[in-house]
C-alpha cells in the first residue's frame, strides 16, 4: 500500500488544506494555501522527517505543482507566492529554505518584526494587519502565547479562521511564563470573532479522538478515530474562558475538544 507524503484537500478551488503524512513525522501538521487574483499565500512549510538525520521534506515542489494546476484550471495567469507562518516552531518551518531560495517568492520569516512589517501591523500584538492577495484580504491577527510569533489568519472570502497551534483539537501547550500573554491573545481573538462571521476555525494539528475529552498520546502516527480538523467560533470563546478560569496559574484545563497544557520547558 502506498501512503502519499501529502494529503491535499480542496476546500474549494481557491482554498486548499494540506496535511503532511504521519509516516513522515507524527506531528502530521496542516498547511494552508489560499489563492487571490495576484498572489497565493502559503501558511507554514511543514515538518522534517522524524529520523536522526531530520531530512527535510520537499514541500516547495508540492506547492509549485498546486499553483500550476490552479492557474491551468482557472485559466489564470500564474500568480506569485507569499509564505507566512502560524508560528516559529520547527514542525512548521522545516522547508523554509526551499522557499527562500526560490525567486519571486515573498518570504516572511516567523518573527514578530517581519510579520509586523509585511502585514502593516501598527502595534504588535494589539493591532490587526492584513495581506492583500488581489481581491482577497487575509487579516493577520497577532496572538503570541504558544510562541512569540504566533498569529491567526482570517480569510475574508471563506470566513475561515486559521489559528495555528494556538487553537486546534488537541493539546494546546503554553510555557508557564507565557500564560498571561496567551490569555490576552485568546481574549483579543474572541473579540475579533465577535465582530466577524466565522465559517470554520482551522488549526495545525489533530490530537483529539472523535470521543470527547480523549486525546491520542504524543508521537501517535496512526489515528483511525481522530477528531475532525475544524472547530467553531464557540471554541474561540471557550479558549478565552479556559484562560479566565486558569487566572494566570499553570493548571491543565480539559475541554471536550481541546485541552490547555501548561509546561515548564520550551515546547512545540
Ligand atoms: Zn505544531
Ligand atoms: Zn507550536
């Protein structure tokens, strides 16, 4: 049986959800690709092979092929690519060099200052910026906490909100020292969601099972009964509520579809 390295899901012809295989790395992260009239946006570049050599996965050819197919099918001139990251952890940036080396690609490094510059964010993290793909605005919402460079992306066309590792069906890790920062970000994200229509909340991993409160342990490669990827706007409010209940203390909070897991060490 052949297990492909990538699963490419067409949400619609201008919005793609890509998932890296668990056979490459048990993190099996999700990537997102959104097409506008002038540019395509890629969120994250994937994770390396879970081997001692940490061989990098060829992500760029997969994206370039997707872009070619898109242009052909929609009878559109080829568009350029802009690469941004949900955050800077290594399971989301492994193939960065492949894009940095490709001419015509606007590469935004996963640092607050680079994101701030590229998205025109006046004040990090309290202001919202945007990236215009050509008749398609993607709002960039700084939500530091899980990582200093964590952002959420809001696609105004589909109403999908991409929340990275800050909100997904699984264990949301937070370093103890970052709890107040994450709490403030969760509240700002809830404020944003209150004012915008949200179709789906889309994160970058699945660790929950389809049964409520159940999560697969770290390093699980095969998850036959996993939770669906999508969460709802209600989960954004629940995340803010989780941090309100924690009240700055490192308490693990379990909810039906996700948990907040404080850690002392640096975490992914
Ligand atoms: Zn991750
Ligand atoms: Zn992470």
